[in-house]
């Protein structure tokens, strides 16, 4: 890894860390952050594959009240570095992403605890009408969140490939990494289940099960599945009477024009 790649990765880690609390550009999502990190490291294909898999795991993660979900931002950055720069397999990167996300969850709680100081500072500045201090408090709190990902990214980038880190990771028993991979598969299913339950689209579940059956008994790629999905959606829209309006005709009478349903006129005739 070159010095330029190291600097860009640290900056990217800071942006991803800040984005994880802004929720505006969604740069912390695994599919985006892994792809960008893979592009910096010169292997965008592996970044997309790793990010797509981690995205399925994190699709149902959300913060509810004071409860913090596992941190997908830290897991995405570190896993991409380990897979591309550390020459680990994608499966090993996915397995390591789970404990990394839990570690990131702890770092998130620590960072949010630190930012309480800036919140009180902002309150005192608001009482005095000092808008400059309010802006500074917000930016410094955001900087803490940026460091939450930037510092681990720097450490992972510097230490990856060294004998100590390599030996430590290789010392993890296969039964542990294999178990984490299986757990990752379960998390994907749970994530999908949470999203489907929130959608409350029971009338579309038949298409959901058809997709699973087709995936299990065919060799279609993602492009083919996309075409089949769009075609089924169009057929559904064409056949469902919910999306059709009965044509009407205007008939002039003594009191003015009135609209009548053509089907009703046929019945009367």
C-alpha cells in the first residue's frame, strides 16, 4: 500500500464516520464504503462483492431510541482493507466483519458519550446567542465521529500485512470463522425479514417465494433476475384492477353535462 492510498483511505474513513451520523448521503452503507475503499486499493470488483454481501447483512440494522445497532461503517472499511491489502478471502472478510461491527458499536457509544460535552456547550452558546460557538460545537462533535472510523482505518492500513497481525488473524480457529460465516447468513435472513415485516406487503409474498424457487432451481444471474422481476411487476400492474380506472363518457342533459360509467350504461340497455 502506497502513502497516497493510505492518506486517501484515512480521509475516506473520516468521511464515512461523519456520514454515519448525518444519514444524508448514506456513504457509510457497506455497498458504497466497500466499493470506494476497493477503488482506492485498486480492486473495485472485490470491494463491490464484499460490500454487496455486507449490505445484505446490514439491511435490517437500525438504531431504535438509545439502542445502537452494530456499526457497519467500521466493519466495511476494515474488512475491505484486510481482504484486498491483507490478501484474505472474501469469506474471511465477511466472518471478521461481524466482530468488527460489534467493536464499532462500542466505539459509537463512546463517541456519542464524548459529544455530550459539545451538546451542553452548544446549549450555553444558544443562551448567549453566540452562533459561532454553536457551529463550532456541531463541527467538533462531527469530527469526533469522523475520528471514530479514521483512526482504526489508519491502524489497519499500517499494520495489515505485518507478521503480528497476520499471525493473530491466522490463529483464529476455522470453527470460529466458519461459525461467523454461518451467523452472517442468518443475519441476512433476519435483515430481509425485518424489512418485509415493515413493508406489510402480504399480497406480494407470492412473488417473493417464486423468486426463491427460481433462484434455487435455475442458474440465472442477477441481470436475468432483474429482467424477470421487472416483467412480473409490469404483469401485476396490468392485471390488478386497483391500478385501472373505468372509462367514463359525458352526456349532456337539461341540467348540464354528467359523467356516467360505460359499464353501468351497458347494464341499463
